[in-house]
C-alpha cells in the first residue's frame, strides 16, 4: 500500500470499500502530462521563493520529466493502488529524489492542483477538437465542390419546400461546425486562468510568484479569488456544453445520412468501409458509423447534465463530489475526438446518386414560392399571390402534373400578370437563379461561399 498524502493524522486504515470507491487513478491518469507540467512549474516557483535550492529544483524538474516519459511509454504503470494521479506522481517523485521530492507539495493542495491540471487538459482537448472540426468542415466543402451543380430537394417538415444546391446543404453544416469551433475557443479562453497559489482554498503564505507560474504554464491570467479558483467547474460545464451542441450537429448530419442512404430514399451510398453487415441478413449494408455517432450524442448530453447536477447546490469551496467531473469530461472529449474523424471519412467517401435525386424532384412543386414571388414583384400582394399559386398547385396535383409541365397559357389562366419569363422559374436552374438574398442558394452565392470556405480551410486534403 502506498503512503497516503494525508496519512499523518490517521491511526486507522481506510475501509477498503471507501478506498476503492474514492480511487480516481483509473481515469484521472489522463491528467499525467498536465500534472507533470504543473509540478515542474511549481518547483520553479518554490525555488524563486527560496524554498528549494537551484540544485533541488533541477532534480525535481528532471525527475518529473522522466516520470512523465515513463508513464507515457508504459514503463511506469498507472494501474496501481494510488488514490489519484497526483498521489502517484508525488509518491514516485519522492521515491526517485528522496528529501527534495518531499518539498514539492509546499504551497499547493490537490484542490488547486486538480483544477490546474483539468484546465491544462481541457485547453489541449479543445485545441484538438477544433482541428478535428475544421477537418470535418473540409470534408463537407470537398463534397460540396464535387457535386457543385447538383440540385437537391430542400425540406421543411421533411416535405419538399424549395430547391437548393447540394453544396448549399453541405455548407449549412460547415456554418454550424464553425460556431462549434467558436464555442470550444470560448471554453478554452474561460479556462485560461491559473488557479495555483490558492492551495486548499484561502491561499498560501510561501510567497509564490503566481505570475511566474501562469507564464510557465502558458496561462493568460491568474484567478483573482482563491475560493473561486478551487471550486469553479463552470469551465468544465462550458466545455461539456460545447461538446453536447457539437454532438447535436453531428447527430443531425448523421440522421440525414441514414435517411438519405435508406432503401426508400437512396440519395447517397456510404462507402462499405463505413458500413457493417448483419449476422442474419446476408444482403445488408448498414450505416452503423452514422447511427453510432447519432447515438453517442446521448452520452454527450448525459455528461453535461451529470456535471451540472454534481455542481448544483455544492457549498464553497472544494468538495469531493467534484471528482465526479472527470469521467464525463474525459468521456465527452474522447467520444467527440473519435466521432469527428470517423464522420469526416464517411463524408469524404460518400457517393451521391444523381439520378435518384433527379427522380425525387420530378413533379414536386418546389418552384411554387418562386411563382408567388414573381407575382409579388409585379405588384400582386403576397397573400393574394400565395392563394393563387396554391390553387394552381392543387390543380396540378389533381391532374397528376408537375409545375414544370405548365405552359404560359396554363399560367395565364390564373393570372394575366404571368409572362413568358415566368416559365424560366419552372426549371430547377431558373428557380435557384431567381434568389437574390445574401446567403441564399443562388448558384453565384453558393459558388462564392464554397470559394470563401476553401480559402479559409486551406487546400483540399486527400480523402
Ligand atoms: N481526485 C480529486 C479530484 O478529482 C483530487 C482532489 C482531492 N482533494 C482532496 N482534498 N481530497 O477532485
């Protein structure tokens, strides 16, 4: 049994049930890099304040570096019976450096240390998730470029509403993912405040230079209140919120992929490499990648709600309940980190069946709103135009015809305002070209947006 960091005042052994119940090493070992970095910076601050000699500081810094490398390579295992990663690193440091190692924990507590480590972890995770989101954006832009001229049904209520360009649909997700990147940047910025020096909760008397600590660890600023510093977990909650929202976006995209690849719709084919089969139905090619990503969103929401609930009603300052922030945090970060490149692969390799899309558009009356706007532009009040085109659509449907089958004479039976140029709207291309608002699906707009995103995201990556 390893010596406990807090064993001094205890005479009895901890009940093994509590020991097992409270141990966090199996998951907080993910903080080892952060813990080592925090330890090295702390050694420097202790030396600067005169509590370590230069030689002791060097030994501690070196040994901490080695401990980090040994954990990374597996030479130093993390499967043992230490309470948490902080205890493991400190214990190992004392084993390797003796007296000097025993001095490192001066002026700090695991309360400020765990907050520091978690902030460092989160900053790193937010950075890689932003890069992974950018890569998924790139995959969507590439797919949009590949099918730049494909006209696609735009839906509301899952009913055909207006025609759009396929890249317009892809770019809608690119915009969502851009906001997700922004949310991770925000979460990271909020966590970019250094809590060390707060010790257990009220601060330390050892004259530590917290600015030095912040600059060594790359923090923009220092926590202004030691009680807040050790009890704040809203930065974790914000990160989990960003994960949940990003997961919601991925889930919507996945739902569309599942639906588009369904036997009924058949707009897209997911690459075999991203599908699995059935143990019973030999013919099956199931979109499990998209389904699983859609399903994983459940745990991203659950993790957010779990930490919100843990924190609700906790008195200041640190309470052990707060250890329960770790598994949700790691789980969300890792779930998204696994889902994003997988989905990028799915998108890069998917094939759109142009003729299935074309078949679906036949006779769908998607140009109805264009006809109504045609009348508005020529002085008819919109409500009247809406009624008039509504009647026109009803008659078409009754006769089993599409709007595209109408002649000028047909149109003029409903309004004398219709002239030959109205027929142009009844072709899919004409319907798209008629749009003039910024951000619309007008081909010139979509082309500009594709070019803008391509410039922003960099060159096409090999898919
Ligand atoms: N494993 C703990 C956590 O994650 C570290 C802090 C423990 N502090 C304490 N005083 N028991 O919160």
